[in-house]
């Protein structure tokens, strides 16, 4: 019973604001995938494939999770390396999923105008790698895509203490798929001359733990 008042006093006595240093973020939310069936069929036809419906027929919205590490530079900018996972058909019928690894650069415009604050907002841009596949009850019918990706979005945080913040990320990932995977185990795959139109969006509640840079 005596522990909680001590924790509260420590939290209140610690300035709660964005500061230079490392942070670890854990996110939970929803992932929404858009993969144009006509565009995919056109890309696959160029490679002699006509089985795109096996992907678009199961692809759906689902749970999204994120793990990220970041370093804040003097409060004005930060660099973030992270991984977002997305899954659908989790209740049965064949699990499908996608993964998006990226490195992005954040700009924190509020630092120029309100340097002393307990909240923060940023816009970010970067790129990385995306993969999507699965979803069929029969593994032999699973199909997949992978390739590079562009990622951008906005983020907001509220600092309850100097070491903990809670916020929201709205992330847009635009994949540039260049490979169609027919058999994951045997390595049957086809290079794509053009990428199908695709977009992955994730809305995430982010819990972040901050470690102030040593002075």
C-alpha cells in the first residue's frame, strides 16, 4: 500500500516532456490492407501467372502489432527503426499475415515553438521492406508478395512522466512488390516487372518507454 504513493511522487516530481535519447515503443491496433485485384492480375499476367485471386480472395483487415526503437535528436528530429505485423483469419480458415520493416525520419515541429511541453507530435517519412501472404485453408493455395516499401504518417504522444508516454501512430505503407511466391517451402517464385497497386494502413496505440541521453 505504501509503494503506490512513492511511485506517484516520483512520477509527479519528474519533468514530463520530450527529451533527447532512446525510446522503445510497443503498439497495438488495426491494420487495413488494400490490394487492387485488377492491378495484381495485370502484374501477374506479365509473369505468366493467373492465380492472383488466391491472394485477394482472403486478404482482409485485422490485428496490427508494432515494435520500434527510436532516437530523438535534440527534440527537433528523430530516427525510428520498427516492425509492424498484421494478421487476419485468426479465428480459423487459414491464417494470413503481413510484415512491414522500415526506417523513418521524424520531424517534431512543436520543438521550434513550444520547447517546454508534456506532449509531442511529428510527421515522418522513410522506407523499408513489406511482405504479405497466406490466408488459404489449404497451404498449397497460399500465395505471397514481397518487395520494398515507402512509409509515411503522423504520430502524437503525451508524456505522463519523463520515461513513459502514450500516443497514436497513423502509418501509411506503400509496397513496391517485385516477387510473387507460389510455394514458400520449395522456393517457387516469379519476378514481377511491375508492382500491383497496394496500400497498408495501420492505426496504433503506442506505449513508449524513454531513456534520456546522458549529459
